[in-house]
């Protein structure tokens, strides 16, 4: 039997969720490190990494919302009344 293929959009959504999970995991680990580190330079670098991860997370959330909006618009294209 042929394996059912996922739609490209579903696959994209799954990849977004996986990336968001990785970002969340990384943020959790970095926050744990920040509690143990005493060096100012290391704290600064980890803080910069956190800022970058938060920016990436925000962009992924925007992409996800845009994708959902596009899906809704496309699903409503043929549903005109008149």
C-alpha cells in the first residue's frame, strides 16, 4: 500500500511546532544556566542568545498566524453567496 502523503502546509505547520519546541527547550536550559553563572561576560552572551531566540520565536508565531490566515482565506474562496 502507498503511504498517505502529508500536505505541504500540514508539514510546514509541523515543522513550525517542532522549531518552537526546540526554542522553548533552549530558553529553559539557558535560564537554568543563568542561575549558576557568575561571570558577567557569560551572562551577557546568554542574554543575547535569549534575545535572539525570543525574536525567532516571535517570527515563527507570526508565520504560523499568517499560514492559518491564508488557509482560512483559501478555504473560504468558493463560499460566496449572492
